[in-house]
C-alpha cells in the first residue's frame, strides 16, 4: 500500500496519476467528497484531495464487510470506522424516506 496525493488538473474529471496505475472509483465518506465516487489507485492506503488553493484533505482506505462480502471505501480522516458506518446507515435511512414513493 502507498499514499497518493491527487491533483486536479487537466481534462475530463481533472484527476491525474502516475502512468500505468490501475484506477477504479471508490465511494468517499465524509469531507468535501462525501457520498461521491472518485477514482483512486488500487494500492493507495490514503489519498489527499486539494481543498481551495492551499489546503488538502486526507481520506483513508477502509474495508466494510458483512459476512463474506466486502467493499473498499475511503473515509475522511476525521471519521472513525464506527462513525463512517453510522453515516452510511443514516444516509440510507434518509434515502428510504425521501425517495419517490418512499416511506413517510
């Protein structure tokens, strides 16, 4: 595993990486990328995203598992694993209520 600093420059989604790096989108939880999927190298332990012009926010790779199934996400450094799971559950409950035809 390695740490990766991501810069927003160039065309498309503006994310650039080392040449030959395998990229896959991962769900980001917390911080400015909360609820969005952004690409990250498969072996990145952390990713840093620019904030404004001079700051960065760090997201830490975490694996969420239920039984024999797991998914990799990046959680904001300010969140514990428990807070991350709680945030996912609360967002899901809100989605169930406010989606078209959802429970009221």
